[in-house]
C-alpha cells in the first residue's frame, strides 16, 4: 500500500468537502467549484471505500443537494452552485447530461447499501422513480436503449452520440442498484431487456434484431465493444470506461470480457504513462469525424489528439479499469493500474491533474481534480480492504 499517495488523495477529498457536497476541484477554476452529479458520486463511492465518516457525510450531502434541485420532469442537475453571492443550477451545457440521472440513482443506492440505511432509498424513492421514468421517455422508440445527444454525458466534447454504450451500462447499474432494495419483477425484466439489446447491438455475431442492421454488418468488430451507434452508423473507438463497466456488470460471455481486458492491457502497455486512454485511438484532422469533434466545444477547443477525451489518459477512468481487472481476479493487473494512477496523481507534487497527454505525458486540464483522487482511494480500498461496490 502506498500510504503517501492514499493519504494525499484523502486530504484532497477533504479539501473539496463543503456543506453542500463534494466540489469537482480544489482549484478555483471555471465551473469546477460546484457540486457535480457524476464527479460527486464517484468521489462519494471513494468516501464509502475509505470509511472516513466526514467524507461519507459529505457524500450524503452531495446526494441531498442533487435531489433538492431535481427538475420537475425528473432531470438531475449536471452541477449546482450554492454560494453567498448566487445560486445556479445547470442541467447541461450544449446538451443535457443523461448520465447525471444514472449516477444519482447509483449514488443513493450505494450509500444506502454500504451504510445499511435502506430508509435512505425510501426517502428518495419518488426522486428515483421520476428519474427512471424520464430515462424510459428518452428511449423515444420504446426499444430499451436510451438515445443520448452529442455532448450528453461525461465525454461532453467528444464524438459519441445516439446509443452510447457507457450510458446504457450506467442505466443497467442504476436499475440493478435500485432493484436490490425494491426487488420488483418489472425492473428485473427491464434490466434483462436492456442487457439483451446491448449484447445484440454491440457484440459481434449476436442473435436478435438489430437497431441498424446495415450499419452493424458494415463494421469490423474488435476485441471490445464499440463506443456508440446512431442512425448515421457506428463509432468504433475503444471506450475504456464503458468497457470496464461491461466487465463489472458481466455483460456478454466470459470470453468476451477476457478479450476486453486483454485489449485494455495491450493498449495501456503501448503508452508511456501505462494508463489506458479514455478513448482510443485518437481522432486526427484527416479522419471522418474530425469536424464533429472540432465543433463540439462551448468555449475553447481542448480535444487535440492524445488529449482530454480524444486519447487523453484520465486517472478517474483508470480507477474503474482497475476495478474491472479486480472483478476478473486479475489482481496483479489491478495493482499495476493503481501504481500508474498514483504516479500520475503525484506529478507536480501531487497536483492530481484531470488528465494527461498520452503521447507527451504532459498534464492537462484542472489540477487538484477530486475524482482523480477518488480513483486512487476506490481502487486502493478495493484491493487492500476488500471493499466492494453493489453491482
């Protein structure tokens, strides 16, 4: 156990703990001084893993802040700013954030499970039900996969849209987490239906009616699940976060999941950082989707090749990659991932950067990024204290 790295990560989580929940960063930059749904829940999962009572209390407050600002139709805020000067609630920028809903439901249920407080789920059951009903509406065609707009999740300046793998898997995780408490046959049936559609449309040589048969037949499947498809066809980059979730949720056969992990190891081994890039390979100016990428930014363009979502390496994403290895009893691989995360977090005297240029190894984005610390804590405790998330 790397005590220095772990305690530095815990210290940062304490720094971003406020009376309203976890902030995205301790650095007063842009809109990172806000309580974010996905960032806050991922930090909250780390708080549960740490067993630190103050951090766990901040996680509870994070969830309460999100619930208190749920929109009337069920939308969960992407982020919330509460200060003496002003209050602001954002449900997304250029598009709404679909994954805010699923992370919220996951957060409520994981908190209740680990704290042995099922009444916490009961308290927010109306919020959860409204959120899940909105996800049903966002299927649009009632065929079990949510349709996600461009810029509609954590990869908010990337090229994924339509039926995005990451969002389908988060929805499965949210439903499984909730059904642990309510145990409804209707939810079990829905989980089975979504899983079947994921396997039918994202796995090679699968049975069942495809959403987009022509596009499905045209793509060359590799040893992982493609990142998304839409009426315009498939996008086939390797989404490390989504494929880690596929392993954790045991989507597909064991052989499929082993191929995913083998591919993950191969990609990481070929990088100087030893981390898995968020999406791989990068999109380059000569590629088909470059203009889509180039124009998808609200302020300044950041997705140069090998940076940010476009092939950049994120400690947060690698935390879930490490959990996937551990879930498959590949402890040595998980330990290696943790070592690489800690090395990245330690750059510039433990500045916990948001992500890194995979080619140059230079840090990118915001420093003192809370979920970079959360990744280290979550994987550390899973490896050494047998902490387990509810899947």
